[in-house]
């Protein structure tokens, strides 16, 4: 039973990491682009609208997807530990 839990945990860790990697990379790219726009607009002397933009909504969605993938990986780690303790 312990070996089965370890294998399931490793599979969950791999799945969670794979699921979190893509959204996290896209989130970092959008964040960098948003910071670049903010620097440019401050250099120009313009005021930036602080309202909700499509990019901010996308960043929140990507952050949630990355967090969900990380939670799956952490759950897999817990399953591995339980499997090791049962062995």
C-alpha cells in the first residue's frame, strides 16, 4: 500500500508541476510587460488608469491556475510522505 501511495504522490507532483508551469510563465511575462508599460507612461509623464484591464484579469486567472497546480503538487508531496510512513 505504501508503494502505491508513493507512486500516486509522484504522479500528482509531476502533474501539478506541469499544470502550474505554463500559467506561471505567462503570468511572469504579462507582469513584466505591465511593469514596462508603467515605466514608459511614467517617463512620458502621463497618468495611468488604475482601473481593471484585460491584462490584470488575465494575470489574476493565470495566478489562480498556477496556484491550483502548486496545490496539486503539494498534495502529491503529502501523499508521498504518508506512503513513506506506511512503508
